[in-house]
C-alpha cells in the first residue's frame, strides 16, 4: 500500500503538466520500441527503467527453432522448465514459471493451466509456431500493472507477422514456404503462409506442421554400470503440433480499423514415459501415456483514432477454448500379478473477455500521454477422469469458474528538458473463484491494488540511470484451489493425497530494480554500442507451492506433523498421510543482476547477455523430518548463472555467418538434503553455429540456413536438475532450413 500511495500521489501531481518522452534519436530502429508499459505506450529499450529483451524477426529465424522454449533460453534469466521432450517444457523467468508468467500472442493472453505442481496435461499448451513471429519482447520482473494476475516473474509478448512484413509494405499477393529438418529429433517442420496487402486490408493465412521422433541425448560414458539413466542416448518420443492462423486487418478509413484473428493448434505426444520420468520408463517398459491438447482462439479488435489526440480507442473481445486428454495405458508386474494402470483424464478450459482502452495525448506547451484500460475476463474449467473402468468416471477439480475485472491508469512523462522520464500507474483487480463440488465453502474472492513507478534519468546523451519499484500478484488458480485426488506415491506403493485448499491467498510481490545504461551511435569504431545493467531484489509473500506435507490424525481428529518413518529418530510420530496440496508456504526471496550489451560495426553484430541470481525461501515443510522449516534456505528452482555470446558477420551480400556460446555456471546452491541426494549441476558450455544464404536477382525469394547446436555433442544438465530425473539436455542438433517466397 505504501508503494500504491506513492504512485497515486505522483500521478495526481504530474498528470496535468508533464511531457511525453518521444524517441530521442531517429537512428534507432522501430524494433527497439518496447510496448510493455500499457496500452500503446512505448519507448526505446535503452530508456525503459526495466530489464527488457527484444528478439527481431531475423534473430528468431537464425535459431531455426520449432519450439518457443528453445527460442527464449538464449536470453538472460529465461530458461526452459520441465522435460527436454519437444512440446513438453515451458518458459521460466527468474526461476518462476507456469501461471507466474504472463504470455500473450498479439495482445491476447495464452494461459498455462497448472495445478501448481505440473501442467494439467503434461504437455505444453501454448501451441505457438515460431515461424509466424516477427518480434518477441520479454519483460523480467513484476508486471501486474499492465497485465494483472500472473506476472510475478515477468511477461512474454509475442507479435506475429502481417502481410506488410512479408511484402515490405508493398501492395500485392505472395506465398512463403519453408521446410526445416532437425536431426536431434529427426523432425520435419513445414510452414506455408499466404498473404495479401492493399489499401483496405492486410491478410495472412498461416499453416504449419512439425513432427518429432525419438530425442537424441548424450550418454555419460563414465557412469556406473548399474546407472541405466546416465547411459541413455535416446529418449522415446512421438509428438506432433499442427497450427492454423488467419489474421486480418481492415482499414475502413483514416479513423476506423478492424482486426481479427483465428488461431488453432493441435498438439500431441504419444507413448511417453509414465509421468515423463525416464527412470519409470526403464523400470516399467509396459507402462506409457499419451498427451493431447487442442486450442482454439478468436479475437476481434476495433480501433478508433479520431481527429482529437485525446482519443485513441481500442475495444477488444476474445474467446479461447482448450481441450486436453491424458491417457494412461499398460500395467506393471508385482510378482505374478499385473496391476492395470489403464485410465484417462480429459478436460476443457474456456476463457472469454473484453478489453476497452484509450490513449490520450496532451500536446501544446505541456505534453504527456495517459493510458486508461478496463478489462473483464471469465473462465470455466471442467475435468473428468476414469481409472481401469470407463463407467467409473470421476473428477478431482469439479466444474470450476473464475472471473476477473480490472481498471488501470498509466502515465508516461518527461521533465527537466527531456532528462527525466517517469512511467507510473496503478491498477485495481477484483477476482472470484468457485466450484460446484465444494459448495460448503464460500467463494475464494479478493481484490488487489498494484502499482509501479519507473524513473529514467539521462545524465548525459550516452548515460542513463534507472530505478523502478513495482508490485505484482497472482491469484490462486482453480486447480490449486479445488484439486482433490489420491494416487500411488510410488508405483504399487502407498497412497498420496491432494486436498482442496479453498482459502488460499493470492501471492503478493514487491520488487525493486536499479541500474544504468550506456549508448553510443556513429562512432569511428562502432555504428552502435550499448550496455544495460540492472540489479533486482524482490520478495513474494504467501508463495504457493506443492510440497510434501507429512501428517497423522490424532485422537481428536486433528492433523499433526509426522515423520516418514519407519523408525524416526527425531521422536516425531510416524506419518500416515502424505499431502501434496497447494499451500501458502511462506515467503520467497530473489535477487540478482542482468546485463545486456550490443555492438554493431559495418558487417559485424555482437550480443552479450549475462544473468546471475539467488533464490531463498522460508516456511517449507521438511519432507525428511516431518516439520516446518522456518529458517531461510536456498530454493531448489533457482537457475544457474548464464552467459550468452552471439556473433554474426555479413561475409558478403549472400552469406551471413554466426556463432553462439552459452555458458552455465555450476548450480550447487541448494539445501543440504538436495545436495546429498545428488541434485545440482556442474559448469558447462554449449557452442552453436549458423549460416544463412540469401539469393539475389531471380533467386531473391530463396534463402537457406544451416545450424549446428551443441557442436561438441556434450552431455550437460539444466538447473534445477537431478541425476535421478533429468538425464540430459539435447545432443548435437544439425538444422537445415530451405525457404522460398513467391
């Protein structure tokens, strides 16, 4: 509330007489404008008081990625969380993932449904085709001011191509087709786009399909003979993603614009290891799972830009529906008995919403820009499951509903003869969660006030200082609140539980960032040279986690902490239950530094990114002792320190050569229990190469790319990792792409 009050006071003071910060240098490219500050509020990356990265269309194409996660992990403090199997992982920012990251495609949210411990269907439901993207913006850190619930870790904003991007703003019709082969998964990625541009409309139709087969990893030749996981060189996989997108913009006249988009994706992974655990695949080869997701999204956006600069209005409506299936098949053997595991889970999530936003520009002697935005979103979720007998259907989430509405006010201004830039605002969110299965409980509802204030001080034309304070929150998901389940903790072993937690509180965070930036253009030795350094410190209260909670029921029917047994030495009674429900466990702390530098001179481009952070937590149940640990300790999800180096050289008008280095420091900053059990990772370096040939003349529409990832074919583990459940990252991957635009 202190931060909210501060922002309100500053807004009230300056909203009538501040000046808007226009881009100071026309030599900066449009792609450097970062629109993460609210409705149509943008500024140059160098002037943003936040840690922001942007990938251009060419940088995206160079990576030849068929999966969004592989595309993002080259950025500071952005990593892949989850399985290395294609389409199964999800992005993590500053060690946070799932519903703590806000992902949008063309300004429509793509929600990752999670019950806290895993994605609902174990497979990535984002369904995004990287070939369609023209820009990726990643804002690290709290972003509730602009997106509301679910941006404690940050936000990822994806922008797809228009016909104007394919045709270089020239009127006409065209077709672009590309085929990419990835050796590491024997995958073929086929993309076709048709586009048309004239004075009245911009239309793009995109179709794609990618199929992945078994995944190559690097075996550990020094592993013990009985360590079968470390000796694995191939992970069983059969997965596929299909995409269809139709994007239209109609220019009705100079004041009115109407745009629409229909996006469909179908994703599946067949015959996956049970729970995607390689150790279980080796122990129980007769057991497997299939995962399937269908996603449909429709969006309609009307824009009115009147004669008055006080009116730049957007009205957007969207609808999104996702269905999933998780099919378990097979059995395990216990002596002469076969325990049947056949079962199926299927569910449907539907979201719809409305957004109204206006940007007012105040000109004359006094200038500033003010964005006001109101949003409403509703969500319903239904899930069914059966085990062994399809007639015995049940549900462990129930038919659940959620609603959210919000209003935000953001102001962007400039003072002291364009030396001081301020971006500040407040947002009010109201949310409600309910389930028909737990009518005995009242609805889970609350409200949050989020605020943010960013300050950029231009000490000199080439030197900026930054400071930022921001609040963020994440309302508990329907699945965290209402999941009720029981299952075998160990195959064929004792039963574990998840119990409804209808009183979960929202996670609340406060973060602070400070830093500086240097930027020069048109030097004798550089066309452009810039460096941005940001230090961040954040705290998350009421952090929600799915941690094992060991307990027994005393004579009064109350739950009491227990020990795993069988013969505890700490005097704590043996636990009879193991509970994995989502809980507000305490507080999460994180702090670190992020650095990005860019250098270009004639035909040479160099990028350097570095990130280092620590994460700590208090209030974690100790699985081994059956107690709650209130001491501050390292959190197991922290990523390893990472250095990224990209170099590209334009050899001639046809050839561009590139080299990339990813260096990860050892991650051993874990609790003593995890270190003892073999968790943690060592230092490693990955080398990647890429080359592009661009045709000329009659072949101007032809291009070919060749890339090699993990050039030395080295085995390495990603942090956070364990020798027991993360066999390796991908092995050497040779990528070849051929494309032609007619």
